[in-house]
């Protein structure tokens, strides 16, 4: 199959941020602890000096250890694979987050960033309630679930502005995207970039199917459903920021599958604005 025209344009823009291809290897190894080998993992971490520094700094800052963490091996041994994975993912998300590299003129980067934080918070709360997977992981995935939009903001800003204009007229985001991007959506752009960067399948699925959770692979279905619901809750908030007074109907099937009810969702909706306010001040891009 020929590559989609929009993907070719993204590649040709010359603005796409580069992530070393083998960075995904670290994440893959940490996501599959069965094949986890501490020495191989340390070696992989060492190939990314910034990640190594971040890992050691976080530990020395946050922990109440009476010994100082000096090496990556110390850090991973202390944290265990699970937490090292979360830090590695946090690091990679910082490279992918919406920031001042965005070039769109109309599209409001700061409001969109609030939507991402809102999605992270909602995903965290849903996971805390359902206990279906790791809530810190889901928080981090929330920050990058719309990475496809960031890619458009950086590489094809005029296209993103056109989509945004249509949204302001009340057209649904996905419909607006399909009109402007020749049938493509930000979820598909996001999925493409995650694969291009060699990120783990779990992240590829969450990013690629957060708007169509029924298409996700069985293995990642809980993560994708949680992200879908969290995104819907936070989109409701974002649409209000844009001035669109859409009444959102949450997918009953997804709520049923996750075993959460409207009272629980309403509670998240109530908490969201003040929690987003607190967090967006604390997270420095
Ligand atoms: Fe999305
Ligand atoms: Fe979203």
C-alpha cells in the first residue's frame, strides 16, 4: 500500500523531532519483565545519558534513602523493572509533549495541553477505581495519547489550524480531521509516529485506538478502554474551553466493561478543572 499523502508531507516537512530508534528497546524490555536482563537494561540506559541522569536525579530527590544512588544499576535494582519503566516512559513523553515547537497559529496549544493533563488525571482516577492496570503508567500514557496532534502542530501547522477552525464551527474533531487530512485522523498519525520511533506495542495501541477501543488488540484492551473513557471525559472539558457546549454521551458499553457508573464519572468531571489547574502549574514543559 502506498504511504498516505499526509504521512509523506509530515516526513518531508523536516520538522519531525528525532528519537533514537533503539530507545523503544529499553521500553520493550521493561514492559516484558520475563525477558528482563538487568545488565542488558543498564547497558541500554547508558546509551541515553540524559535518561541516566534523569533516573538518578529523580531517585535522589524523591527517596528517603540513606544511601546515595550513584549508578543506573543502583537505581534499577532499587526501583525494580516496573518503576524504572515508568521513569523511562516519563522521559520519552517529555520529548513528545506539546511545547513551544508547535507552529500552528490558531490552534491553542495551552488549552490542548490542559486536555492532555485532564485525560491523564481521569485515566489515573479510573485505574485507581478499577485496578485493571498500573495507574502511574496510565497517567503517563494520558500525556501522550494525542501525540498525533503534536506531530501535526509541529510538522503541518496549517492543516491543524484548518481542523481547529472547523471544530470552532461545531464540527466533531474526527470528522474535521477526515475532511482536512484526506481521511486520516490524529489517532492514526499518532500510531504511525509511535511505530516509527519503535515504541512498545502497548503505547502504539493506546495512541492508535483511543477513539475506537473496540478495534484494540485483546492484550491491551483494558488500557485502551480506560484511555477512551478518560479522553471522553476530558474532551468534554476541552470543548467547553473552546466554547462548544456539546453534551457528551459516554459509551455505555465501555463503562459497563470497566464497571463504573455515571455517579463515578460525574465525580471526576467535578474534580477535573481544579486538579488540572494545580497540575498544569506544576508540570514544567
Ligand atoms: Fe484523541
Ligand atoms: Fe484526547
